[in-house]
C-alpha cells in the first residue's frame, strides 16, 4: 500500500511505502546558509516525528546547494544536528533553486519507527 501525504496535482509532501517515508525537497528562509540550514533541519525533525520517524532513522539525504563554497557551512549545521553514529548515506550537488533567496534544499528518505 502507498500512502501519500498532502498530495496535490504535481507532487506529495511525502510518500510512505514498505516502512519507508520519502520526503519531497524542503527549503527554509534565512539570511545565510547557517540560518537556512538550522531552520530547515529543525522543520525536518518536526516532519519526521509527525510522520512516525526521527532523524536517527534517516536512510538517505539529497542536499542541493546553490554554491559548493557553502557546503562546509551547511555541513557544520548538519554535523551538529545528527546524533553521533547516525549519519545517513547522502549526496550534495550544486543546483539552481529557482529564486526566493534559498541557498539549500534537502530531500530525505527515512525508515519508519514501527518498521
């Protein structure tokens, strides 16, 4: 069974299948990478908990940054956010994010706690 969370015509906020939740990419407003990353990861922590998972159960993350020179600043926030020994597989790529002043977008796949 596939469960779609907040679906619309183009996409769903998340999709759940076989004990795994797949989130669409999320962004957060902020003056710089540190502020955007902090807000974004705080929101992901809330989304994970609301949907039956947590940051220790993240399986994979795709991180899009507008400039690879900002990757280290993102990683500093990311590394503090994760619990030791719980870093997921991930990829980080440089991409245009379509305006809005966003510097980073993150899409996460996580195992459900009950799975």
